[in-house]
């Protein structure tokens, strides 16, 4: 997913027909963060690993920490925005939250800090 998001930010910058991006989730959830079970089991996404060799800070760029698109990014939040879901919100320009929105960082519960 991070590779797709990273590439979307590059497309936003490079496409003159795009004026902004609206970031939202699917199925009533904005983003519940990374799949920690998969990470623990060593199930690395091969596309992600290949891209990380090429762009070591790709995950930070995807989460809007090391690189910002030149155009506005609007977050439309429904449901859970946890862990990385909350982190990516910090890099957006406008945040709109529905009544069902729940925000939080789950890393402290798991002694996992990045």
C-alpha cells in the first residue's frame, strides 16, 4: 500500500490536470495502520522491498513526512484512523472527520515506536 500511496503523491505533483488530492479509506475505515502480524512474520511485500532499496525513505514520503506534494491534500475520515492512519493525517492540509471517526496511536500499547 505504501508504494501505491507514494506513487500517487508523485502523480499529483506531475499531472497538471490535478488540482488536489482527496485521501479516504474504504469500507468504513480510513486506515488502521500497518499489518503488524505480517511484519512480525517476515512477510515482506517484494514490491515494497525493491522500492525501499531504490528509495530508502519511501515509507516516510508515503506518510507525507519527508516529502510534500505541491498541491493540497484533503483527508476525508470515516471510521478508524489508527497508527499510520493518524500519522498520515498530520501531513494533510485539510482534515474532515465524520461522526464515526476514531483517532489513536496503537504503537505505545505494543511497545513499538518508529
